[in-house]
C-alpha cells in the first residue's frame, strides 16, 4: 500500500468497517486499517453517497470522460492488464440514500448518475459497492483534480430526460428511487391493516419483507444493508404521517367537503345559485340567453355556456314572455 498516493482525506472518509476483498466474489467486512490494504474497497459510507463511481470495461477507459466531453473526475484506477478502469467523481455535498424525507435529492442524483453512465458507456451491471482501491499498488491510479462537484454542476453537462432508468434494469441510485416509489405507495394503504396496540413491530417486519421482494426484482439488487435502511425509513415515516387519528381527521374533512359540494349542487338544481357561485345577474345575462335560444340552442347548452343551471335558464325563459 502507498498512502502517499491516496486522494486527499481518502482514508478519513472511509466507512469505519468497509467491505473489502482481494478477490471479487469473496467480500469481507474489516476495520479500515486492514481494509486499506485490499485491492477492492467500499469508499461510500453506508447509506451515504460522497462518490459517484463508474465501471468502464474497455480499452481506453481512463479517458472515457474526456472522450465524452465530461468534466475531469476526482481520480481513476486502471487495470494494467486490460485497460479497464473505475472513474470516480467526488461530490461537494454528500447525501443520504435511505431517507424517505429527502427523496428528491436522491431522485436528482439518480438521474445524474444514470445520464453519466450512459455518456461514459459504463457497465450498468456494476453494483457500486466496491471500487478499485486507489492506494493499492496493483492499480494504475491517477488523480485528475481535487475539485468536488455539486449535483447542479454535473447536471450542466447532461441531458437528464429519460433518467434514471426504471424497472428491473434500474441500477445505482435508481434502485433506491424505485424502492421508495413502490414501497411508499403500498405503505400508505397497507398500514391501516396493522393499526392496533403495539403494531409497529409487525409493521416494520411487513415493510422489510415488501422492500426485500421489490429489491429481488432488480437485475443487480441493492445490498441487504441498504434494504434494511430503506425499509426502516419508510416504516418510520409512514407511522409518523399515517396514524389512526390523522386518518379519521382526513375522512371527516373529505366528508365535510363532499357534503358542502352536494349542498351547492342541490341549490344549483333548484335554480337558487349559478354553477359559478353567487346570485346570477339576470338583467345582464338575459339578452344573451334569448339570443342563444333564438339560435336554436338547448337550455342545457345555454346553461353550460353561461355557467348557469338549466333550471335557471328555464325559469328566465318562462318569465321573459
């Protein structure tokens, strides 16, 4: 290991016990003092994104960003045997990937990551958990800049239409968005079946099972640690926002609104108010009513045209003779 060539603050930003390995397919969790000696290492904190990582499996991968007219990455790590490389962008403001309360930043970042992967022609099957360790001598490491990008700065280089990719082919942060979108809509209604004394434990289990089932549909699923975190976030957020008391209040408000709408409709049918609300100005509107009637329009057409009730039109026509 060559600590002198490690990126600025790289070791300080590592997870306390990152995933790591020397052989892909056999992953361990070790203290960072041990993990830093492995060829592959987890560089993003659990459920936190500070780096966007792209796996380029072709010759010339190190300059894929340059060939695609994209900004310089923080660093690249190249496999000297085949020219394949990882390209890493460091974000100025890291963000949580498991927060139900902050879904929009995740969705925005997912679109940026997806669009960058498309421009770089990166491997969408890359799980994103492990990257080539820039401190390990096996890789050809190069730091291109110390600049940390905001999401807006990266977005300026991209067309975000159609991103992130949805469905089973979702990858990267797009999987987080898909899980949140699927699970939260289910949870809004499903939680009613669990309301009762000490229901939260059973509710937490149900949400986790649902998140796990949706995650299994992805070609490259999220790690279990993220599944747990997303399930916990959705479960807590739903419990806070959808309580029996709030549900009763919501139903009462809808019932009151429906009752007022029905009362207004009944009054309109009785000819006491117009569809637009308030008492209609007969003196101003009657000439137009007579004009439309003379042109062969039905009472209903005249009513809709002037935002009055058909019964009001009938009454005016009877009393205008």
